[in-house]
C-alpha cells in the first residue's frame, strides 16, 4: 500500500465559492512504493454535509502541470488509484453546490511513485526461496529420521 503522509491543498476563497481541500496518501517525502495511493477531498467548511455538492478531480500523470485530465466527477469524497508508473502525479480538485459555477481549482498536490528496484525485489525473492528450501530440507530430514526409528 502507498505511503501515509498526507498533504492538504490550500483553501482559497474565490468570490463566495471556496476551493475544496484535497489530500493524498503519497507525497515527495513519502512516495508510494507500489504504484497506489488514496485521495480524499472535502467541500469547504460552509458546504460540509450539504446535499448536492459535486466534485471534479483531475490527474496529471506527466507531472508537468500541463496535462490534467478528469479522473472523477461526482459526489464521492475519496478515490483509490492504482497501476501508476514511476514518476510524479499531480492531482487537483474543484467543487460546486447544487449546479452552481465550479470553484477555482485547488493547488495541485504532488504525488510521487517510486517502485522498489528490481534488484531489491529479486534479492528478497531469492532470500525467500532459500528459506523455503531450508524449511523443506529440515522437514525432509525430520521425516527420514522419524522413519529410521
């Protein structure tokens, strides 16, 4: 599962329509090592618990801030993201209440994806295989010893 540090996008007022807050469970300081992360967002304080509040979440998987695409639109307040490649993902959210105009976008939240290296993965697999062989050998030796009695 992804890292656990949370980031919060700043709440800025745009007229009477405040920007929703956005959190992600991976960050530059605590990258996701398995390509997954969770995002949660909430409406600005005056709109919390209001029925009909809608969100639009965009992701930029290039990390440039120039290639955002819609990831989600609806009333839910969280999303689990998986299958991301190594690199930087940027996320942003905006909201609206009862079909009003959309708020401004939140500040982008930076999410880092850094999978374990292949060397580390193969080393751990080799160690696991060696432990498996030792256990099987021990069980086999005990079975032979028991049969000789």
